[in-house]
């Protein structure tokens, strides 16, 4: 098979289309990761608040929660 300019042009067009597809997938993945990190930070903040509230409970109140 002989390589012609037409064959190379078609291959180049296909490669450029594939490049755009992969770039879009990367952008989408970055957006998903950014959102997941925001969710993780929110969860971590909620955990810290709960732990702080628990540590501030009087000892007698903690015992009541464990028994009831």
C-alpha cells in the first residue's frame, strides 16, 4: 500500500478528532474530581463539627446517650 497525501490527511483528521474527544473526557473528569473534592471537604467539616459537639457534651449526658 502506498502512502499518499490523501491517506495522511484522513489519518490526521481522525487523530485530531480523537484528540478533541480525549480532551473533553479529561475536562469532564477534572470537573468530577473537583466536585468530589468539594463534597469530601463538606463531609470532613461536618465530621469535625460532630466530633467537637461530642467532646463538649457533659460526661453525664454522654452516659445517658449510651444507655438509652
